[in-house]
């Protein structure tokens, strides 16, 4: 399985530059996927080492044959625990390319895409217990309302949640094709595909506890980074980007920035990039997925 088929890495040069790679440093790619970012990082390492994390067993097919690389099949929320198993307590840089890989979208059996017929699965870790099918067929109306409204930013989230509960009483939801056919009744005319994408995003985030996992990974990253170590995070929707932005700018996910007695910001990270970095039109034309990408770079303070 080649990386170009599996996934085209977004803003490859900007991510590598953001890490400010020390050839002898220790780095972590917490979203290995097709290995595009990892292979680029390895080009810059001499005596250094790179650890690549991915919970999807399909990613193992892309492991580079390089002694400077170690693959860890695990959710990135457990980055600190697994690195300790390898004797690693501090690292020079951490890269996260969030969201879903092209391979996962294009594999019908995974159930991530509205374009193919497949089971309502959406598990990034295929051995995890919770699937989209279970969410749709067992969650109560209030919980579905919350998921659709918050994770999918669906405007008629309450109406949709009520409709899902009523529909499943007659027939359980089983396939992506059947679910999208059901969604057509509630999608704004002319914006059906955007609506489908919002609902599928909401389900995917819930199934994989993406927001909870991201918070845990980011807090672990703060602990793991050496002073001046770099955190490079690329996100694809506003919920992810807000968490990353708040942590970098305020030192926490919610609330106002705290300052010390002298008025100095009290935060473990400092922004390196001024705001979010976005892809240029040339890259977007070649890889449409890059259109929604926002890249943020920060460094660990010496405090």
C-alpha cells in the first residue's frame, strides 16, 4: 500500500519547518497514517529518532524500513504511557495531523464516506466496541441532539434527533446508503452533501471520542516537550482548532489567560506562527482536503 494512495499529506513543508528539527532529537508523529509526514521528518534526522502513533491497523502497511523509526499501534491519547515503555520521557517535537485519512474515507467497509455503500462503522480503531450503527440505534434523543448540534453544527439537530429515534423504531439503521437516503428528507435543498458531511462528522467524532482524545494528547504533549520543543498541529474543523488555539494562547482549553503578578502570561506554550497557517491555492487545487486545514505551531516555554 503506497502512501500516495493511502493519504496525501497536507502542508508537508510547513509542518516540517514548524518542527525546527534537530538531527539528533526525538520526535513523535502522533497521526502516522500513510507515513508522508514521518518519511519527511526522517530525512532530517541523523542520530535522532521518530515514533509514529496510529490506532488504525491499516497504517502498519506504510511503516518505513528505517532504524530511526518506531511504530506504535495506539491511540494518541496514550502517547505518554507508550513513550515511557520505550524509555522516552522528553521529546523535541510533536506533530499531529488531525481528522480522517483519505484511505479511511475511500474504504467503503469503514463507513466514513457518504459516497459508498457500507456498514455504519466509522471506527478508527477497528477493535473498538462503539460504532456509528450503535450510536444511531441506541442513543436517546437528547444525546443525539447534542452530538448533531455540537459536533456536526447541524442547524436542525433537534428535529433530526427526533426523526432518528422515530425511524429506528420501525427499522434499524444499518448502512451508510440507507442512512443518507433517510437524511435527504431533512437536508436543506441544494446543500444535501454538506449536510451529510456534517452529520457523518458528528457521528465519527462521537464514535472515536475525538475531542476527549485530543485534549488528553495535547496535555500530554505539554508535559513531554523539552523547553523550546515544538508542537505542530493541523486541524480540519473548528472544534479541534479551538482546543489547539486556546491551549497555545491561554494555556487551557476554556477561560481567560492567567497572568502572574508582573502581568506576564502564565502558559506552558508560546505561539510560533502568527495565527493559523493555511494552504496556498496551488496545494488546494492538487489536494482539495487542504482547503479546510489550519496549522498552528507553538514552542514549550522555558518555565
